[in-house]
């Protein structure tokens, strides 16, 4: 009986390990995405406060483009 359990654990162990690793990677990816979205939202709010809001068809202010690039470099 104990040998059967040992054999079963040995057989399923790689599958359980792979499932846990995949789930862990998915959780980490989601956390990174949420963190990035929060950073982008913060940057967007700051730029809107500095430069105001514009019609979506208007070209962005050149300083806004520069600050967005700077923010992306800093967040790396």
C-alpha cells in the first residue's frame, strides 16, 4: 500500500510541479501588467494636469511626448 502511494506521488509529481509553475508565472505576469497599468495611469493624470486635456484628434503637445518617453525610460 505504501509502495503504491509512493509510486503514485512519483508519477504525478512532475505534472503537479509544472501546473504550479505555470500558475505562478501567470500570477507574476498579471501583477506586472497591473503595476505597469498603474504607472501609465499615474503618468497620464500628471500629463493631463500639466498640459490639460485635448480633443482626441489633436496632436499631443511636444513636451507631453518627451515626458512620456522619459517616464518609460525611468520605469525600466
